[in-house]
C-alpha cells in the first residue's frame, strides 16, 4: 500500500497518532466521570478504584497481544437527547474508537509489506506469502521473541527500569481521583476539567522538555545523564504532591494556586518515559524484538500499578473517614475531599521516592549493559 500524505505529512502517521490520543482519552474517561458514577451507583472511592483496577489490569495483560478526560468531565454536567452526559461520553468514545479502527484498516500502510507499481499484484503476493508461511512464521516468531524476552530479563538495566516503572506508575494511577477530588472541594465540571487539562498540558510540555534536557545530559554524561534526569523527575513528585494535597487550602478560592501548581508539577514529573526509560531501553534491547519487549514491560507496569486506585479508595474510606453518603451532589464535601487527599498523598509521595531510588543501580549497570548490547548487535550484523 502506497503511503498517502496530507500537507506533506504521512496519513499513516496522522491516524496512528489519533489512535494514541483515543487510547489516552479512553484511559481518562472513567476517572473523569467518577462523581456521576458514584452518585448513580452509590459507589465509594474503593468501589471506583476497583473499577479502574480491573480496566487497567486487563489493558496491561492485553499489551503484548495488541502490540479527553477534560471533555468527558464537561459533558458529565449535561444531558444529550435525554441521555446523561457521562453515559453519552462512553457512547461517543465507543463510536470514535470504531471510526479510528476503520481508518487504520483502510488507510494505514504497513511498512513491512513489499510494494510494487502494481497495487493488486503486491496484495496478491502478500496474501500468497501469508498463506504459505504465515503459520510457521508466526510460531517461530513467538518462540524467538520468547527466547529474546528471557535473555533481556537477565539484563540488569531492564530489570531496574521495569522495577522503577511498576513503583513509579502507582502515583499516576492514583491520580485518576484528581477530577473527583476537585469536585468534592466544590469546583464545578468546567473548572475541574480546566484544572485537569492544565495538568495534562504541563505533562505534555514536560515530556518534550525533559527529552531535550536528557539528550543534552546524555552527551555530557553518556552513562549517567539520563539517570540523573529521571531521579530529578521522580523526586520532584514528592514536594509537589505535598504542596498540592496538603498545603493549598482546599477551597474554590484557591483555583489560581491549584492551576499554577498543577502546571509546574506536570512540567517536572513527566520526564521519565521520554527522557530515560524509552531511550535506555532502545540501547539494551534487540531491535528485532523491541516492540514485543516494550509491550511486556507495559504489561508489567500497568498490571501491577492498577492496585493503586483501589488502595487509595480503601485508605480514604477505612483510615481517613470518607463517607460517600455525606457527599452533596452540587457543592461536594470538604470533609470527604480532605480524606481523599490524604489517601492520594499516601499513594504518591512514597512511590515517587522509591521510584527515584530504584534508578540508582543503573549508574553501575547501564554502561556495561549498553556495551554488551552493542557487541551482540555487531556480531549479528557480521553473521548476516
């Protein structure tokens, strides 16, 4: 299939990015309407946490196989053709997901397919190849990938990155309660959505800025620059979590302070994936099996970090006195907001600290593992 372009940009690239956006929007859909789901089903934070746990756990397990929270929050306050907004948001997400799936099927070009000037001939050759070799190649690919996976899991750099990822993902999973917390404080749907959007904007910019800084640091300190960036990012989560959840007065009058804190927090705690984990993985993982191994890493991280959501709910209810029946549907509840913030802080400050500490052994292992991977790749190239 010939790759099409729109304004000089690959159509495949556009659609793949749309699919990534839809995946992120789907992840944030349920947390964005926690308040409405809680009211509709008389569910407390622990129940909502279990819902998120199940969703994330299944997503994590599906990662090796599969290779607009803000908008939903705004919609939750309205009705569309007699349908509650939070229900309608799920319907819209399902419809858009089907549309993206169709666009991927119809227009995204697989770069692995051989292309010829005759499109029909190309498709016929590809189908014949799949019919003749598909089953055998599929089995051998899985066996080879499994062997590579076992080899990579013995690499210390891989082990520590996965370990820090499991712990470091806990605060991000706990943050699914952020929208509900703002609404409990008394913010309306639009204000809550705006605050979450500001945090998301900070995270997006932070990922970009962190990548640039880490690239410069890696040139100055090839074996430790990216590790230093990751530890700075992880440890910054502790003071920001403390200031956001424990220091700022939990009142609608603190909107500006919340907005500034969330933006700066997102700007500084979102570096790890782009600045450190991805680039370091690329240097110690075989290119041929990189996608499969990345998927297994995602499965480990997402599946284990899913426990954070129900733990936050349990802490809020059992230890800090959160009572779902005391929540006013219109103005929220200051007492419940305080209880939820304590549960959130417990699942953010400690994991952020441990995440930073788990990067430390990489100072001694990364350079050695990278050199071993380079030598192995060179030997494979010589054999070819």
